[in-house]
C-alpha cells in the first residue's frame, strides 16, 4: 500500500514537471496558433542560467540581507526572467517574421532555434556537453521515510500548483489576461473592439517564457543533474502532454502531463522488465490519443472552417 | 548534388590509388623494417566530447604522453604522430572517424574506444583496411573474438572478467546476498546484467530480486528505486555509466535508501561521478577498477609525474593507464615490424608487454590475459582503494553493514 502511494507521488511529481511545459505550449498555441518547439530547450537555458548565477557571488550577497529561502527564490526568479526575455527575443527573431504565413514556418524556425540554444550551451558552458550537478536549492530532508516523501517532492508539487493558480487568476481575472483570451479566441474581433493585440502577444511570450524558466528549474532540481541536451526530450514530452490534454487548454496540459507521467511510472513499477519500455509506453499512448481522440482530453472539438 | 558525388568519386579513386601504392610498397620490403626518416601516424579514437568525454580525454592524454615519450627516447627511426579522433560515444560518429583514420595512408595502427557499441561499428572498417585496432576501454565481451582476430586486440579486461572479482568481493567479503540490478539498455549494460546474474548464480544463497533496465539519458529513477526500497535488498548493482549512476545514488538517498550499498562497474569509477552525485551521496559507493591503482603499479609513480609534468589539465581517469600501455604495445610492435601492416598485426598479437598494468599478453582471440583488479570505495569525496580505506580498517561502516 505504501509502495503504491509513493509511486503515485512519484508520478504526480513527474507529471508536475510535464504539466508546466505543456501549459507553456498551450499558451503560445492559444494566442498565435503555432507550436513553439524550442520550449524544452528554453527551459534548460533557465537551469543553466541558474547554474551560472550560483557560480557568481550573487547568492552569498543575497544571503547576507535575506533569509536563505527568499534568496533562493530570487535566484530562480532571475533565472526565469532571463528565459522570459529570451522568449521575447525569440518571438521577435523567429516567430514574428512569419506571421500570416504558413504555420509550418514558425514550427521549423523554432525547432531550429531550439537546436541553436542547445548547441550554444554545449559549446560555451565550461565542459558543456558533460552532465552538470545541479545545486540543491530545495531542502533535501525527508518528511516520511516509509512513504518516501521528501521536502523536494512537496515543494515541486506545491510550486506547480501555485504557478498554475497564479496563471489561472491572471488569465481570468486581470484585464490584460482577459485581453489575451480575447486575442486567442478571435484576433480580428479583439482588434475591432480596440484591444492592443500586439501587447497581448508580447505579454503571453513573457509569461510563457517565465513559466518555462521555472519548469526548467524544477526539472533540474528534480533530476539533480542537468545536461545541455535534456531539453529535446523534455520538450517532446511537454508537447505530447499538451496534445493529449488538448492543445490550448490550461487544465488539459495538466491532465495530459499527469497521464503520461502515470503511465511511465506505473509501467516501470509494476510491469516486470518495464523500465526499459516506460518511454515507449508513454508515447504509444500519445499515438492512441491522436488516433481516437485528436482533440485531447479537455480540448474542444475542432470544426473545420468552411 | 551531382558535383558533390563526382567529387566524392574522385576522392575515393584517389584513396584507392593511395592504398594500392602503400600496399605495393610494403610487399616489396616486408622483411626489412622501413626506417626512413618519415612520419608514422597512430590513430586514437575515443569520446572526446559528450557525456563520457572525461574518460576519453584522460585516455587521449595518456596516449599522447606515451607517444611523446617514444619520440623523445630517440630510439625510433621515424617520428610518431597522434591522430586523435572523436567518436562522441556515438557509433555513427565513430564509424566516420574510423573511415577518416583508414583513409590516411600514414596511419598504421589505431587505439580506440571506450564504448562497446562504437567499437562494434568501427571494427569492420579497421578489419577491411587491415589496420590493427587495440581497444583501450570498451569492455563488451564480444569485441575480441575469433572473427575479429588478429586485427582486434584489447588491453582492458572484459565485463565478464571485470565482474568476477567484484562479485567475489561483494558476496564473500561483504556478505551481500539479496541484489537488485540496474543497468542501461546498451550492449554495455546488458552484458553487465548477464555477467552479474551469472556470478550470482554461481554462489548459492544469493538471489536477484529485481532487474531494471534504464535508458541512457533518463533522468527519473524514483519509480524503480521506490520499488527496490520495498524489496529490502542488501545491495544494488549498477551496470552503467557515470551520469545515470550518479542520479541513481542521489535519488536513492532522497527516497531514504541511504543505508543500501551501491556496487558499480568501472563505468562509474571516475571523479566526475562523485562530483555529479555529490560527495555526501556518493560516500560508501563501491566500484571495481580493472588493474591496480596507479600508485601501486610498477612505474606508476613515474607515469603520474610525467603526466602532471606534461601539463594535462584533465585527470587521466580509470582508463588512462590502459591507453598508455596500448600505445606502448603499438610502439614496440612498430619497432619490430616496421611499417608493414601484416607484420605489425602479428607483432601486436604476439606482444608480451611489461607496462603499467603488469605483463600484458593476448590470448587466442586477442583478449588480454592480465586481469588484476582493484576494488575502490568513495571516501570523503575521493575514490580510495579498498585496502587503504577506513572501511577496510573498520573505522567506518558501509551502508547496510551488520
């Protein structure tokens, strides 16, 4: 029983990291109708940014004026802001030029820019192609040894819940959030009622980039090791989660992320010899979903426009 | 596209002419070693980038050191040159590196590889070119075989050879009976799993309660480790490489498996392992290293000093001495055989080399018969030979020791 419970916690934790990036995919898809395929690599850029920041004198300086927990949060915030700005830059350089053209073009340009980011880390970070130990910024003690719950698990899950709630509040309760929704539903109509759709898109990329940054931090804290090319698989899992949950839907991203994570964890845990096939099982499920429920768990049925 | 293919055909033709000329030349003077003042090249192949780069770069440095010493000795009638090629732990990259090596008519021998799948990809290339390959670090048992003999020889013990002393130590000396096995899905991991199961099957009273295969590049091992925790094993055997091995140890501790011993194959025996896992988590991890500790090797001290003096920044790692000995075996064979490839291949297989590792000779399939091994344990953030450790003296206790 306790084993089952701890496997469920493992799955929720893994699912949390998938959910965040899936929501990132959905945000961009919602307002722009494009898939930003570099999301996974952008997330790993945040992890490496934090790694670089930790190597500077910033943390000791912060620690001298703030409690350690607060200064750790500040570090993560700065790391996530870096990716938020990176995302804005990417919008300007590789997405905006293709506005109004075939959606295949930004798809390709974001895949390409993801590879550029990945290789730049590999080349310019000292020994960038080797795995790097990620500093333990989250407390490491265990809460319950028999259930195998550690503080890290709890913080990763709580951080995800907090971010999702914050995002939900922002999108549904603030003026700019509502205008983002309006733009994502119908850009022409939003323009006609005088909304600044350009600003809405910029804000979306800023928020999405920030979210990806935090997700990169969480995934790095979760595995405790980062490598320059981790983003490609992470991005693929996140995109699959977004599609399974329903691309464009926030809670769909969570549902999709959790579903993939549960399948991976339970195939590993309960099928003899299953650990080698956990990834296979997860992606197999994605294929089944695309075949039989292409709109995803929470996605709306797409009606072909005539 | 068309221009490209024309160009490559020309290149190919050029290469063929070169190899023909080289072949003719050596046939005429097979008996007398060629000793003109020319340059002879030896290729080094290994992972110089990628997640195993620390193994490859250390071995490359040791290899270069051996060649430099041979050149400086003044006993050679020709100048040796190292061609170092990156295989990036990737069979495709390795194969094109091997093509590059055999395409150069001055390359007479190759010393290569830390990853068995990469060696599998390059062996046919060296075989068809008739160039001897001395493997320094890849330990998949099938690499040295009657099929690949006499072109492929290996100075490192295979996994089977490597697992035997480790199993004897863990089972008899440490008394661990109930095992969980974690290995990766590569050839390396799979043959480790098989070898370990085999060793356990030979010792009555031991059992394997779980076998898990992980994917290289996987980052989450908690589901596997949660399961293992529930099975109350005496120890975990890890048959993979540094990155996954480090994550397994860290995540195991997080799940409260601090008191479960981790025993690993030489793939994790590297300073990078401790760095990545953190010295606290890595404390008490046991791994085997083929051969002895450098400080205990005949000539080990001189090697260590020469290495430091040569100014290499990266540590030579577990396999540096192997690459060093492999280089010296090739150099000695070159002295005897000259630049005739056939004679060179034969001279290598018949080598009896007193080097760092002791006396290396090759058996009927080109596998080294020298299988001395050292058990190491992580103590205060360093790999320490078991016999010199505080664990052996009883000052500290291993995880799960009764």
